[in-house]
């Protein structure tokens, strides 16, 4: 080797030193990011646990069984050093202590990595592949299920299925208003409906079927904005219940309350509409019967309540 080549080795080792330092900094920064990202903690711990248990199974051991030989080896080395010190003196023990200790540690770590490191790395790849395969199968199944559900949803946009809860709900709602119409026996009637925003979709459904079947003039639910109507709609409102306001002697309204109550939670009231302002044109001039359906917040079909209760029990 030429004399000019000898200074290259110190520079080369310094380069390796900086490369190692950069790798250490990069690894430390990566671990810091992982520890600060709480969303990753459980999946990483779960993956590490699976790799570790699979590794122990592959070497035919348990956690304690794997650690015990390492402790025995370490304690044997310590015991050997102490025996040398006791038999040959402290000077003999110290003579080549650091050199022997360094060689022992290097050999021990190298053998451990050769024997167990390769098996552990194999388990990391094996478990990673297994989890990827499992996720791929689940993703495929989810894709197929989503396709089937999309097809089913498209059908249900255009058709009513007799095995759905909505079918008997609609049928019995129609029957309730049909029975009310028969009980009215041709007498003029008005169905007045009020509802807060969260119950307005169901109230609108009831209004549409009332208008078509009951033979009564049906009004509402009206949008918010009229102070008188808004105050009246909110006053005495009961959450999850339709308060059915009617005259005391209105037997037809009683029939409506009974049959409507089979589908939606209802409660009777004799409080009439306010007489301080007009709700609709010619109010009270036709001798009409007035039934006020006052929806509370979060009114639902009884079928929804039953399914919700069953889900809670499960």
C-alpha cells in the first residue's frame, strides 16, 4: 500500500462514525413520532405481541423459558469473573478484564442474533404477510358486501318490501286515518300538525297520508318563523310523543288516537288551538272538528323503539 493511502482509513472511520450517528438520530426521530402518534400504539403493540408469541412458539419456548438461559449465561460469566478474582487475586482478574468482557459480549450478542435474530425477523415477515392476507380477504368481502348492499338500496329506493318495518307502518297509518274518516261520517274536519325540525320528516309523512286518506283539510308542519305558531307548537310539547289535542266529546278523534298510538307514541290532550290568532282561513266557520297533532322532539315509529330496545339488550 502506498504511503499516501494510509490517511484514508481514519477519514473512512470518521465517515462511518457520522453515518452511524445519522442513522441513530433518524431511528430516534422515527420512534419519537411513533410514540407521539397514539393512533398507532394499539396496532403496533398488537402486531409486536403476535410476532413475539409466534417467535416463542417457533423456538418451542415461553417468555420465561426464553429469558432464563440468557440470565444463566450472564450470571455464569459474572460468577467466573468472581471465581478468578477469588482464586488468583484481584490483580489477575483485572489484568484482561475489559478485553475479555468485550470479547464475551460481542460473541454472545453475535450468537444470539445469528440464532434468534434470524428467526425473529422471519416471524416479523410471516406475521406481516398473514395480517396483510387477512386484511385483503376482509377487504374483498367488504367490497362484495358493499356492492350487494348498493344493489339492495337501489331496489328499495323504488319499491316497498313487505318484510320491511316501513310496510306495516304505512299500512296501519293509512288504516288509522281511514277509520277516522269513517267515524267522522262526512263531518268537516281539520288535521293541524306541528313539529320541531328534528321530527319534521315523520310529521310530513303523517301529513301526506292524512291529506290523502282522512278526507280532512290537513295543515302543517309549517316552517319556523311565525312567533305565534312557534310558541304554540313548543308549549306543552313532550319529547318522543305526539300529543293529540281534541275535543272531549270527539269520538272519531278518540278512534284516531287509539289506532295512531299503535304505531307511534301518543298522548291525549283537550287543549284546543289558540283562539288569539287565526291558524287557517275560515277557522271555526264550517263547524269542523279539529285534531291537533303536536309532535315532540325525536318522535319515532314504535318499530324503531322496539328494535332499539332489542339492540340495547343484545
